[in-house]
C-alpha cells in the first residue's frame, strides 16, 4: 500500500496521509494506537499540545524503535505560554530534538497577534526546533494579513475539508495555490460519520461500485484529487488498512469528481444536520433551561392560585 509525498514550499517532502491523535483521542493515552498506525504503514503522526497526549506519542515512537528519518511528526502550538517555550516542552514529551512540522493550532486561541506569534515561529525554524512551520484553521483574510509581515510563507494550513464544505474552501484553496501552501484536510469523512444520507452519498456510492472500493476510500480519493493531504484516524487496524488502500486505487474520473462537488454544494440532509451532536448540544443549552424556567413559573402560579 504505497503512498507518496507532497513537496512543501520549503522543499521538504511530507507524507500524503497522517494518523491524527486528536478527535476522540484528546486527553487519552494513544500509545497502542500510534504503534498500530506505524505498524500498519503510517509514517506521519499528527498531534498537538492541546490534545495533551504528546507524551504517549513519544512513548509509542520509542517502543516501535522506528528510525527518526522514517517518520514525520507534526504538533501544534496551543496559543498560550509562548510558542518556543511550549515547543521545548513538547519535544521533551515526544523524546525528540525537533518536530518536522509545527503549526499554529488556531489563530482565535492566541494570546498575541498572529503576526507576533509567526515571527516567533520563524525564529523557531531558524533554530532547527521545527523543520517546517505552518498554520491551522486559518482563514484567507488572516493569511492575507500575515503575508504582509511574514518573512517565511507558511508551508501548511490544516483545515476541516470535505465535500460539504468544499465550496466554502475554494477561496482558501486558490490562495494556498498562489503561495504554494499545502492544505491538510481533517474531518473529511464527515459525509459518512456526521452527515449520512446526504446528497454526496449517491455519487460516492456509484464511484465506490465502479472501483470496487469503500465510500471512505472514494471520499479520500476525492480529497487527493484536490491536492489536499489527508489527516485521519481510527482505533481499528482494518480501517487504517482501508485508508492506506486509497493509494492503490485508480483515480476518480473528472465526471465523478464533478458529481461529488455538485452534490457537496447542496449540503447535507436537513435531518442529519438536526441530528448533528453539536447542533443538538446548542439547542439543549437553550431549550432545557427555558423548559425548566417555564415549569418553575407554572408551579409558582399553581401555588399562588391553589385554593
């Protein structure tokens, strides 16, 4: 199950697919899952200070004994505590002298301006503590402002990327192409895991039938067709093998890609959106207190008017 690399704008080559330790793995010991990913064939491990599991990632690297030149480590600055200071701590927990890629996790979480933090990132790269530097969850308008001051262009921007938000990401893709910034996509399987039974299902299933592939493999093939690096995860070895199997598949046809694009622009089904746990959580945060308030008022009125 061979996979290739993508050349960054700093000349370094990054593996096309990464095993992510965020999502359900935040705050968890991920040792066994990182070992499993490495044994299955992944060579790119994506972690973050905010995930609070860098130490277990480091433990997995040590236990597997994989040579340093044979794996790629990405971690992300949480936004507070100083980019260099927290990276030094990350390196200690990972058991490494440098990370391959250091990202600003989210500009919204920074305790300084994006430009100030990026200047520190540039110094970090010059020191060799991070070989490549980039950003994450960063919008076009933020990148435009950053590029007015940056001496080094970000190598990567890691964002949520799937058929349902593709049209929203078009401007970002165009900007990235202009400056040679590689887009890394996470949550690409949202049409399956978060928004099932939506418009994308039909073209994905048709392509899967033609290729004798799974829907997940088709979606990842679609991601690759956009020149986007895949960041994914699973606790199951069979799933990891399935994802790596994407690189053995013939490419999607232009018609298949266009059909997925078009379906994605229609958005997920209304029902799956309602069932989205984040939306449900929002409504619960509003309706539950309101319901309790109404009940309380009714009880008060009943007590007052009770004979």
